[in-house]
C-alpha cells in the first residue's frame, strides 16, 4: 500500500485539533451550536493555514448525526465517514483553477436544485475561487443571492483582492493568518511523538522557519526528513535538514557578517564570490543572510538570552552566542542600514545581468558605514 503522507494522515478531524486560527474556530463552532448558519462563507488567507480543513470540518459538523458538545463532529456516523472518505454525495468540492469556467458554474447551478441525498445540507466548497472567470463569477453571484435553504457555500482563496467585491459582500468573511513558529513546532513535536521520530529541537525550528507559516509545508518537510533517518531510525540533526533543504550554513553567514563588521571590504567580496562559485544559490544566500540580520536586530533590541522559547529560532547555543558577540560591535542604526542595503540587493538580483553584483555593492556599502 502507498504510504499516507503526514499532512493527510494528521489533518485535523475535529475543531479541537486545529492549530492556530482560534478566532475562526470559536466563531464557526458557535454558529454550529446555535444553528445560526450563513448560506455563504469566505475563507481567505495564506496557503497551508487550514482553510480547506476547516471548510470540511464545517461540512461534517452541520450534517453530523451525533454531534459532541453541540458542534464537534463525531467522525463515526455515516455522514462523517462518507465525508472523511471523500465519497459523500452531499459535499461537492470544486477546484476553480481547473473548473472555474462558465460550464462548471452551470453544472453547479443544476446540482444546487437537487436536495441532499441524506444530509441536512448540501455543501459546496470552491477552492481558489479567485480563479473563477468573469462569466463564472457572475453566474455564482446570482446563485449566492438566492440559494436554496438546503445549500451552504464555502469559498476559499489566497488572493481575495482578485475577487469581485459583490461576491465578497454576500459572504461571511474569515481571515486566516500564518501560523507562528511555536505553533508549528508544537504540531511537529506531536507528530514526531506519534510516529516515534527522533529529531533535534533545532531541526524542528529550521523546518518551522522554512515553512513560512504554512503547517502543510512544515509537515511535508518533516515527511521528507523521515527518509534521512533511514531504516535504523537514527536521530535527525539540524544539519541534515539544512542539507536537504539546500540552506546556507549558519557559520558562512556568521563569517560573512564578521567580515562586514570588521570593515574587511575586499575579503568580504572575495568571500561572497567564493561561496557562490561553490554552487550556493545567490537568491537563497541573500534571503538567508537577511534572516540572520533580522535575528541580529531582535537580539540587539531585546537582549534576550538563549532558551527554547526564544523568538530567535533555528540557532544552536554556540551560534546564538556568536551572533550575540557580533551585535555588541555594531549600533542598531548601522544594522538597520545594512539590512536595507541587502533588502534592496535581494530585489535586484533577479533583474541583474550579473547576479552577484547587487550583493557585492551591498557588501561594499555595508563595510563603508560600520
């Protein structure tokens, strides 16, 4: 049998299992408990933040035959089981990216008229709804204005600014946020405990940082990391994660920053070209170095010490102490200027005929102000 990937295996099946988005969970569960349901919901926010998951949970909850606490799906009745298995006749999921034309909306309007086969409500989940064509959007708008009483729409999008305002105005809107690093780490720790995965805390921090607030991405990275442990289930190290994600070594970032602080202009430029010639991606280096500078700023203004709950994540104790020593030798104002130089350079890399030139100029400017 094909192995079930982690993000599917550990997709929340109850509202209590949702990570983050508590403001949304509370409002949705209150609506289910009271029966004050809207005919249309609009879930908007970044990828991997739980929009489709909560949409399916809502579809389960409103049709569950044996709800717990008046809102939690039991996951045991026939309606819940059909939705979890993906064969419910009363839950229709539409991907607007591939079915966003007028023909798809015409088919939807035909289905709306048909009463639910066994459930109380027929639920339509339209994913990436911003990709609906103009004609399809207008057809959906007419449907949203006067839908049958047995129908509930849940629209999900990552780009709400591309939707026509009239559709947005006819829906209850819920804004999803990116998950915090700590929230992602806690979910990964839960999965590792369940799967008996041995992994360092700094490795989980790196995965959380690289997922950029998307729990689904973090779970996919963890899935990839499992291959590193092999059949003997050896502990996954932070270095292993850096290697397979293609991340720039922290010691390289630290050495480069050290040369800038010491005003070693020619050595810094030479160091930059040396690591680029070794095959390190320029864009990735710029992105990672900016994050290193961000950590330096946070350390400079907060003066916090190394601990597991530190907002400066992904560093070992030794790396943290090295960064702490470096920030002692530079003012906050100069650090901010260096960040601005490299932010500007990162934006220019993709348009430059000589990709490393923007970074070289940022390096020279930075050495000139410290």
